[in-house]
């Protein structure tokens, strides 16, 4: 009887170890709103790793699979409705900043809104999409698009970026309802720009260094959306592609490290495709492999 019990206990332990999401050297971090698994480098091509690899093939490595139903309404209708649920404005003047939104009010209002299905892949971090590296800045929309194309991707649409940030809940901030400069890199004091120093090869590097208040990608662990996408609001402005039929194709999302809106919904549409500035970067998107075929 003791031998049978010992055999049963051993089988249970083996099953728990091989099938647990954290069994392989603690190397799997499952995102809450997606089935993408992030896997640490392993030495062996075991059966467990082969099964896990299948999960990750919807998107290229370093990307997150985002799928769900996004709140929808044009032009800027969802943002206007969301603004009505702000219960503490820091400032209503441009760039308007809300300290806190009312979750109950927003829950009630968003039930009246339409939704559209979204399904795509997005870089986990700002370009070059490498954790602990500083994002690239001082790049225009045209060259950002070329960088994405060079690695088999494309610039994100503004809607893809927004949904990656707010999720199906339609959160105002990727981390929730209360503006928090300890979560994302925002609300740094503005530094005066010497415009004549931006552009010339001899002076641009020093001017960019003087103005830089960004942080390495992934260094603020709470600045992450429900899908697991990092640094969407604050740090650097991100180029996206407009989904509107008029105006510039180039749209900036997320704000940067200074005192700006730094929310998921707002967009900046004032700059053309050739515009570049000290705080502007980007990240890339693509279709999942199931849709790209």
C-alpha cells in the first residue's frame, strides 16, 4: 500500500512540475489579456518548449498579440465622452490633463458606445523594441515607416495603438483611472529648446542630450497595458498612421515625458510626415500570421 501511495505522489509531483506555467526555470510570463507567452532562452529543445513555441507564432518575437473589441466612434467621440467622466481636472486648457476619472461613470457611459473588432501584433517596447535600451528619437514619420518595413513590419495605425493602450475596458491610462507620474515617465519640467541647434550635424547630438528626459524601455514596470505592452503613454511620443480620410497620415500618440495629456485616446495631428523633433519616436505593428497568409 505504501509503494502504491509513493508511486501516486511521485506522479502528481512530476505532473505539477512539467505542466506548471512557471516550471521551466520560471521562464514563462503569461499576459493577462492575450495568449502570448514570453519565454526565456533555454538550452534544450524539449517537448514542453515545442508546445510553448506554438503559442508564440501568431506574432514575431518581441511582439504581443492584441485581439478584442475596441470602443469606437469618430471623430474623437469616445474621447469626448470619456472627458465627461473626469472628476478632477488639473487643467482644462490645452494640453488638458485629468487627474482622476470616475470608473462607475465611465462604465455607464461606455455601454452606449459602439465597438469594432481588432486583431494585430504590436512591439512590446518603443523602437528599437529592446528592454533596457533608450528609445530612438528625432525621427520623422516617413523614416519611422521605413524602419518598420525593414524588419517586415509597419507603423501601427492610430486605432491599433489606442486599443493596445486602453484595452477592452477603455481605460484612460494604461494603468487605470488616476494619472500617476510614478507609473509612467510623465510630468517632467519642460526644458527650453534651442531650435537652431536641432538639425545641424554639429549641434544636434548635444542639443538632444540636453533635452533628453526619457528612460530605458521597460524600466517603469507599472507602465504597462492590460495586454502587456510597455511605455505607451509618456517617455516618447509615438508616430502612428492616421485612420482618417483627410489630414496628414502622420499622427502622434501617447505624449512624452513632459506635462502633456499622456492618455490613451488623445492624438496630435498637427505635424506632417516630414516633421521630426527631439521627443518623437515610434513602435511597429503587423498582422498576426493567421491573417497575413
